[in-house]
C-alpha cells in the first residue's frame, strides 16, 4: 500500500522509519515515499510561498508549485488517490476516518499527504484536485489547536491508519477493546506486574482468572471512564449496544437509558415531603412483586393499609428507617452536549426532579447490634451482625432492565454501609422475596445475595412463601465495583 508525503521538511517525517510503521515498511506492507516540495519550485531560491492576496500577516503556499508537485506524484501510477491536506480548518480526524482511510488503501487507493506551512496552501489547490477524476480530497484537522505545519498531523494520520492495515499489528483483537475502538468507548485502566507497586494494587478481579468477570469488569471501567471523560461519546451508543449491566453502571453515574436516549437520574434519601411521592410509586409497583393469583382486592387493601402517604410519613419520621428515592433529574453533572438523543445538561449539579418517582428502597435498621431478623415468620440464620432488613426495592415496570434497580440497590448498600448500630457498623443486609419470583431472586443473586432461609408473608388471606437472602456489606456489586 502506497503513501506519499509532500513537504518542505522531509526530515520531519523521519519517524516513519521507526517502530510499527518502520517495520511495516521493511516488511513490504507499506510503501511510504517522502517528497521535497521545493524540487518543483522554479526559481533559484526554490520559493514555495508568497504574500496573502488581500493582505494580512504571514505567507501562503503557491498553487503553481503545489500543482506541479501533486501532478507528478499523482501521475506516478494512475491508481485512485485520497489527497489528504492537514489543516486546523479541516474536518476532525477520528478513529472512524482512520478506519475509512485504511479501508480505502486496502481497496487499492493511494494516500497522498500535502503538508502545508505558514498560513496554509492556496485554497485553489484543494478545489482543483477535488474536481480531478480518481482523486478524493480530505482536509483534516487532528485537533483544535494550531501547529506550525502539516507534518506532525501527517505523522499522526499515517500511524493511526497504518496500524489498522492487515498484518501491521500482530494481535487484531487489541483493536476491538482500545479507546475509540469498535466498542465506541474509551478503554479502561490497564495493569501489569508487579501486582503491588508503591502501595497500589492491581485490582483483585484481574487476578481471579474468571474471564467472564474480567470482561465484565473491563467493560464497566471503560464505561466509567467514558462517562467521566468523554460523555459526548455516550450518545453514539444505541440502546442495543448497552446490556443491563452497562445500564446499571450508567444508572450509578446518574444516567438512565430510555428509548429516547440518556436521561438524568437522581437517587437521594427521601425527606419529610416525599410521603405522597413514595406512596404513589409504592402503589404502582407493589403488585409486580406479588405472585400470580394474588387477589386484586387483597393488593388494594395492602396498599391502603401499609403503603399509604400516612404510612410513609410514619416511616420517614422513624430513625430506624432508611428510604432512598429514584426520580428523573433535571440536569446531569457531566456534559452530554454534542451527543445525539440525550438531554443537554445545563451544567447543574444534578439536583432537582422533573417527574414522579421511578422507584424506591426502604431499609430497616435494627435498634441493637444483636437484633435478629426479629420476625416470628422468619426462619433463617443470618451469621453477620448487625444486619439491616431491605424491606422494599421497587422500580416501575417500564424501567425494569434499565439498570435503575441495580443503581438503587447499590445506593442502598452504600447508604447502609455507612451506618452504625450502637457504634457497630452494619455488617450485612437481609431481605425476603417471593419464592416463586425468579426475576427478583436472580436480581438479588446478581447483586451478591445468597439464600439462607424462608419467611411466611401474608397478603390478605393468602399466605405467601418468601426466601430469605443475605448479602454482606462491602462486597462487590453487580457492576463489579
Ligand atoms: N496544521 C496546523 N495545525 C493543524 C492541525 N491542528 N491539524 C492538522 N493540520 C494542522
């Protein structure tokens, strides 16, 4: 594959003899030729520039010299060519463009790079070659800053394209996981030996040998980084590219995946004014957790007696109750601007709600460290003390699978992990969930809960059978944190 570079500083391109590109040239995979523009100048001083038409500072490169040079270089073998002109006024160079150029080269085109200096090349050069059959002109910028000329940009483009060409990189798999790779995310952190260095450890999961967990962890950290550093990239991910674990990670960053795009999400401790909102979301979600066949009248009575605004007002005033509320946020703390299909942030702090509650958790904190689950209907041994009960974790059905429940649960764990009972930090959380509710059981199992016993639970006249599950606090959650 052939690449030509035309420049007034051929030595600037010497790095193309080194490393990956140098090896590809030696191996005959790449034929890179560097040309001195001045070879086509006609006067004694080999002049390539002149003053700008219309006045102004600096010098502009002459079209006649460039025309002679490019005609000669392009005429060499008559193959179709991309004429790439580095300029800060060009389209943004990207991994996608690198892939496009690599594919064009693979298909038999040549790449000719015209490196301008000074104030740039007379604009008629790009205009003219754009009309020459077989030549495609791309004016390309490598970033929003101004360099002294196009040579460094040429090095950047050629290296980025060369490493995508077949045979240049030994392990093509590394092209998938890298930043701006096919996953559309920044690459997460990477580590090697020694496992402990200056007090910093390689994350334990990477030493586990569990390939599925490692892949999951890597994907989670890639998402973390992309959210934190390049949130504009998130909008290019279609909902189909985000599985439920991805959605859980995003939800923990305050972003909810909806069919309309990413929306700000806020999870916060409920306050005295939230009784009505909690009762509303509780009434809308309670039936989902009941086994099929539960009488609607029984559900209604349970909601009326136990999930009313008055009941929540009592819970909210009870220091032994910890309630978290998830609601649509009005702003997101990052900057999603530029990403299609997202709500643009106003740069706010993620506070403020813009709609009814989406879900909630309610946990009960024991009064004494040794308080057992305490309920005569519970038949389970919980080894850890003190243990809180996660009494409710409900999310509206339209947000099932959105990661919202995972984020709420993670927030509840984080909240409980920071609490003490008589000065003793909470050690675990237990809950009862319907024995036949496989979706809920899978959900809690994914979040680290294990079945340790059973509980009877009455809705109306019907006796339900729950499993009791326990999760120590401070273990890794579903997002692999
Ligand atoms: N020439 C000068 N600055 C440049 C940039 N940012 N990108 C490409 N070519 C340039």
